[in-house]
C-alpha cells in the first residue's frame, strides 16, 4: 500500500474508502492521487501534505445522495447541478470528522477542508494547492478509466465523450502543467478511439 500511497496517507485512504463506493469514486480517487503526485513534481513549491489528503477526501460527500442521481449531477446538461455544491458541503463535514478521529499530526486540516469545500463549484483557485487538486480531479476524466466511466454514464461513444470533455472541461484547467497533461491524454485517448478505423484504411480508401 505504501508503494502507491505516502505512508501518512494510508489511514486517510482507509477512512475515506467506505465513502467512495459510488460512481467509481474509489478508483477515480486513486488515479487522481497519482496524477496529483505527478503535478507536484512540477510544482515543488506546493505543499503535498495539503494536496494529497485533499485529493483522497474530495469526493466523499457524493455518498450522501441517491446513486441514480449522481451521473446526472455533472456535465454540460446536468439535471441536478445543486448536488455539485451539496456534495462539497457534505464532503467537508465528513473529512473534518475523519481528521478528528485520525488525529494525524502535521496536517493543516483547515486548508485541506477549504479546498474540499469548493473543489468543483469554485472556479478560481485560492492557492496553488487548490489549483493542483482541481486539476488532478479533472485530469482523471481524460484517462482511459475516466473516458470509459463517463461514456458509461451518458451512453456516449469515446469520441463523443472526448469532444464533450475537450469543450467543457479543458477551459477549466488552471495550471500550465495541467493543460499540457490534458493535451497529451486527449491525444492518446483520441488515437485509441480512432485506431481501429484507421488501421482498416487501405490505398483504395484514399
């Protein structure tokens, strides 16, 4: 476990996991965690002790709402957009209770909670750490896991999902590092979406 998570973050993950078994949030969280680690390598001035716990706990609030509403709470045509704000409020509450129970020394709990309480609906970043959490969260959507998951929510093809993400999500990425990562992930996932058709091309198709 400590080969993937920082030792300090293992008990946070164990405490968060029961709250993340909806909408593939457990897998989303672990992938976003490693994306955050990659972003931190390019932002050595950011505090990993704030970013990584915030990533692990940012989506625990979704557990408080009916699962059938969750996929329809996000995206350009969300039916329940109010849940985006409500899951942040619930997430901040749950995260605070987890920190009180774990009593891990050296974590600035107030700053972590501040990030969770606004990671989706607050469009600007309060700090560099806030920006990195927001970007790590969004960059998951462009991974193979993210594209497959979101395609499943909306019954869309990978090509359709990528087009939606590129127009709806890319403009909200905050750091230059995040924008570069998004461009690479989009290129790779776009290639995968088109690969079968391109491989079938022959000289007579030109």
